[in-house]
């Protein structure tokens, strides 16, 4: 749990917390910016086309990150009718792709700043967090980006079922329980992708 670092290693806590907050903001900004560029003004009306973390953080989701090890930011509101099928797909994909791009850049910078201890700590935190965010959000389960990408690809069958599930009163709880139970498998997938990113940048 992130909160445990506050007592054992305050510097690591600050670095990890800042990297996490900024990475979540970048993820949500990517959704909002892509929707805005594709003609959906909804994110702009809600003040989400910004890198300001305060516009994207969810209080309860942030507490979960601190105490449970997983959480969420505020979803970016979009209008699928305006975006259309492929617009919805690319808006959903923009968040994880932004995290993957940040992870690759952090990995490349690690090759330059190998001698600076603080710089290395920051870059490793950024790399690890963004790999986690990219892989986690690509999992094809409801409420995550991977699910919405599938829904855009199969709008008449799977898409309709996923949308109906997300509208159910207890869908959030069901998904959170599933994520908690599936953490070992999710961790394995994240480790594989993290290794791939490191190999991609030459480590």
C-alpha cells in the first residue's frame, strides 16, 4: 500500500505519489483532448481538457490508491453519439496509449540519467506507474478502457451488454471485487509488459 511508504520511506512516498497523480492526470487529459479534437465538446464544457490534476482526481478513488493499492480518477464525460464508433474507440484508447508513451520516454531517459540517484528514482517510479496504468486500463472488463474499446468494436452485441452492465447499481462494486481477486494475474501481465518496455528502450 502506498500509505505504508509514508513511514518507511517518505522520499519514496512523495516521488511515487506525485508520479501517480501526474500520470493519472495525463491519462484523463488524453481522453479529454482526443474527444475534443474529434469534435465532442463535452470534456471542454466540464473543464477536463487540462493537465491540472485537480480537475481529474476523484477523492474516493485517491483514498483507495493510498490504502488499497488500486483506485481511479474521475472518468471523462463524452458523448458517444457525437464521436461515433471509431471516435469512441480512439478516445478510450488514448488514455492507456498516453501512459505507454510516458513509460517509454521514462525508460529512454533512464539511459541518460543513470548516475543521478534521485533522477533514477523518479524515472523508475514514472516508468512503473505508467506501465501499470496502461496495462490495467486495457483489461477488457466493464468500467475500464479496454472494455469500452471492445464495446466500440462490437457495438450491437458486446457493446450493448457492457453498457447495460455499467448502468447497473452495483456494477462498480462487482468490478472492484473482481480486480481485487485477480490481482496476482494482473500483476503477472504488468510484469511482462514492463519487461517489454525495458527491452524496447535497450535495457
